[in-house]
C-alpha cells in the first residue's frame, strides 16, 4: 500500500471509530476541514506538523498514521522485511521516517529517522491521557531536542527519554545528516493491561456507584 494511501485510510478509520465529523476533527485539531478531506482522499501529502495536530485531535500518537490495519485472512505477522517497512518523507523538512515494527500487535514501536542538516520540526505532541513514552537514541550525527522548555543536545550514542504530553522540537544544528532510533511505548495506568501506542488510552477507571436505597 502506498504510504499516502495508508495515511489517508488510517486517518479516515480513526475519525470514523470516534464518530467525529470532518468539522469536529477540524475543531479539535486546528486543521481545516478542507485539508482533512484532501488528506483522507489521498489528494494531499500532510506535513509532520499537520499529522501531529490531527493525532492530538484524535488522541493518538503520530505513529498511528503509519500502522497497517488492512484486512487479512491471517493474523498479523511478527516479522516485517526491510523491503516492506513503510517509508515516509516530511514534505516540509525533508526528514525521512521508516516504520521498523512488524504489523503484529505490540505495546512497543520502533522508528528509524534520517534528519537533514539545518532542518527543524516543532511538534505539540500533547497526547495528554495516552501515557505514551518515547526514547530517542542517536546513531549518527547530532540533534538538539527540546522537551517542553528544556533543550538537550544529543550526539552519537546518547539516548533521551520523554513523555508525549508536551511540545517537542527536533533540530539538526549541524551541516551533516543525523540518524536516530525512536522507541515508543504505551504504559497503561497501574492495574491495567498495556495497550498499543496506535490506540487512544482508556479514560481513567471509575468506581461503581453505590445504589442509594429509598428512604
């Protein structure tokens, strides 16, 4: 499946699953209704910033748009060959992300990113209730990653941990290409089984109400 077709299908499925109209998602995400419609029809290639806004509006991680949820007669495979790993390039910054994780259900997702020199991407990444955690491990080059208001300079071999409940900025301040590995995991609230990062976390559980007898 073409990567833009996959994004279009996932966006439409995620929106339908929540019962959101185009207008509702536009209001929740800040992305115009016409732009959402173009993306869902595969007529527009969204930037990372636009996908991030849509992800926040839907209550999922940005990585959710790259999941393969096509119907299959067999269970999802625990193996994905390198030739089958979805590759997507951000039209704005030119950074390239490769989805490494197999289709099989997992609470962990791995992404390989190649980031051009001098480029930057600022993401809101405010999936407040999803309990999504992310680690970035530098493979080559250097990256300046700002988590909230705190900037961190990562060189090859360094690893940074963060939670996707605050703005995160990515900047390659050098003249050489950077490459890093992203690991995303969803940590369920205490006492609940983990869920995939591609699905919104459930609301906090409520205790059963006691039935009040009539006096």
